[in-house]
């Protein structure tokens, strides 16, 4: 397994994760991640050919509630605790750029 | 007037019922003591004085009316700041949620409110529960009450320090890879991580959803049983939770049954690399448990050594998914980000770059990597298979033993700043606690009896039980602490 992670990979990952580290911190982050990934090499020596992956913390399956109509009592709750709200909606700054400035 | 330091959940209730004090006067005394002490310790990030005093007063009214009191009525508790209490700040010790007020009560809080418990405040943690020392908090560093130059452990360092410093009678923490047990060990208190699914995670800010559990952090094992009993139970708001009937033995263990438990010592956990003092502590514990009449035998957990790698693939993967919702818009604005002239994508990047600390970013990037196309099979899928192997080890071991004994941490509490340069070194603090979360079994960290005779710093050990057999580890723990 080639975990050849480099500056390009890091840039791609930061794009995917929607975050950045300051330019001077990038080198250390890359170094730390490389060292952590190389630690993972030990897993490659394990034979897991016929092993089922464990997909969660429990063996519970199909924990559904009945398909019944019910009131959504949560709508708007918590909005009054948000710094700015109106009629149960959260007020945030405009997020789309004006295409044609007026 | 009783000393606050002598209070336990058990004796608080007894004295309250006997009217030796009022709930209100105790709550007031705690806030006075917190203001005198917490500047040195930094256990709390937010105090809830107004509500706490109101709730304490309400309990006193119930007593006046001659009403029956639940076991936790009026009890002053501290709550880790990843557990939501409606209307109050819930920051996860992160700039990302600095201004976030919880819009609902977590189920554990709802249950404690039904018993009229009192919440003194929210405690400090490693940001978003990521860390083993509480040094990753965006706001402050909590100190170990036994040595202010050392860490209290993490991520539930504030909760551990609050109990150890007697500025709360008990607290709630959360544990994903050791975050209750390791700080409990470092601060000389008891910390229980329940079986995955024993306690509802509704209202716990999710870190790694297949590993997280909320648990009690207390002065005694008996207190841990009382608090666990109050918060445990299936919840329709958490589909991974289960209702288990623990029976009488949870609060009143039967010594005859406890004596018949067989205790296993995993050879992989007693190999070299453990600090001499920690070893000495374990040796003492083994002798003490033998003196109770229990059989001890050697067992093996052959895949335990892969647990760290397995965990540091699975956990960051789940973290990257769980933290994707934090955009600096939904829950709380991020201070210090100038929103003007930023389009949405840039705004997300700015908010997340300023709002998240270094460790959070490191894990989010790592998680993004192991889930990304081309690497998913080699890392994430592989780790899930290794997880099955680790769980199977425990299933096998538990065919011949009932309880497993191990160290909690390879070293005594380390100095503040000692491990912050090398993340991998910090991750290694959790080698004894991580396998337990991967397998989903319950485990408790208990202070070594009279540890101060063999160590200047607190020493703990770990008892691991079968799934939903908290009764076994709490029962053995209680008889162990009575030997003191």
C-alpha cells in the first residue's frame, strides 16, 4: 500500500475537508500525517482475507419505529438561542455574491 | 458543617434525607469553593450558578413537603462540555462552538433532571474530545490537582479534575478511546466507560459514533454504580442504545458471586514498556485481588497490538464525517472571521480553519484521506476487518475468564507540554484503553489502593468486563476498594 502522501495530496484533502492550515504549518502537518500513516503499515501484515468487517459498535439491526405520521415538535426550536433569528429561522449573512451589482 | 471534600453521592443523599444540610447551602458552598480553587485548576469552562441554585432550592422544598427523594436529588454534578444542557453554552472547548447554546437536553441530562440533580457547570476537555491531556482545549489548560505542572489526562480532563479537587461530587465524561478512564487514572478517581449502547448518546456531540459512550466519573466505585444506574437505558432517540435489566446486583453486589469470578491477565499488556511505578501498582492490585479469593489466569489478546492503528484509522474517518456539519453558520458564528466578500466555499474554509484547532484538523484530514477514493480499501475497510479480529480476541478470552485486569496508562501523569510536539507519542498514552472501545465492552478505571505509598502521583488500573456485564466490574471494584 503506497501511502505516498505529498503536498498535492494534502492540498486535495484540505479542499475536500473545507479547511486550511497556515502555510508555515503545512510542512509539519504533512510530516505528522506521514509518520502516522507509516505506523499503519503494520496492518498490512495481518491476514484478513475471510474476515467480515465490523461496521459499527453494535449488532443491533433494523431498529425502526413504526411508519406512523407524527407532529414534528422540533421545528424552530433553538432558533431563539441563535445570535440572530426570526420566526424560527436562523439569520445568517448573505452567502451568494451579487452577480450584477445594483 | 460537613467538609465538601468528604461528600460522595451515597453520603450526600443520606445526609440530605436526614436534614443535616440543605441542598441550597451545599450548592452555595460549592460555588464559593469553586471560585476560590478553580483559578488554579481550570476544570470548568462555564458555571451554571443561577439554575443550580434554583434547582437546589426546589429540592429543599420537596424535602419540606415530605416528598420521597430520588438518590441523586440535589447532588452537585459537573458535566463535560460535549453533553448538551438546554439553553446553556455547549462549546466542546472549541472556537467553532464558542457561542453555541444547546437547543435541547441530552437524554442523560433529562434523566438526571428527573431526579432533580444539580449541575454546577460544564467542564473543560480536549477540543471535540480529541486528545489525551486536555491540552487541546481552545480555551484553557486544566491542571492535575495532585501536581499543577502535570496534565489531568484527557479528553475528560476537566471532569476528572473537578471530582479530584472536590469542586463537584461527581461528573459525567465521555469515552471514545479512553477519555474517561485515562483521566480518571491520572487524577486518582473512578471512571466507567459503559458497554457501547448501555447509555444513550442523544445529546452527546458525536466524535466517533461507533465508539463513543458517556460515563460516570466519581470518587468511589459505589458512586459510579449509582450514577451509571441513573443514566443507563435504551432510548428511542439513539438507535444503538439498549435496555438492559441489570438487577439488584448493580447497586448491591453479591460477594459470593464476585468471589467466583475469574480474572484474566493479558500477557500482551504486561510486557515491557510500562513505567516501573505503574507495574508496581499492578503487582499490588493482583495480590489484593488474590487476597479476596479470586482466581487469576493468563490470557492472550493477540491482536491488541494492532488496536492503535485500527483506531486511528476508524476514529478519524468517523470524526471527519461527524465534524462536516460545522460550518460556522449552523450552530454558532466563529469569532474573528470577516465574512464580507467571501463566497460560500471560502466562508466554510475560513470558518473551519479558524474555528478548529490543530489536532482536530489533523484528524479531519487523516479521516478524509482514509475514506477517499483509492485508499478506502487499503485503510478504512482493512481497519474494520482488524476491528473484528480485536473483538473476537475479547470474545475468546471471555470464554475462560469473566473479567480482565490491565493497566490504564503506560505512564503516570506526564508534564504539561511534554507530549505536545509528537502526536504519535500522545496517541500511545491510550494503548490500554483503545482496544476496549473497538470491542464495545465495558471497562472501569479504579485508583490503586493507597497509591500514595508507592507513588507521588495517582495510579489507576483497569477492569474490563463482558458486554453488558457492568455488574461484574463494578462488583469486583467495590470489594476491591473496601480493602483500603
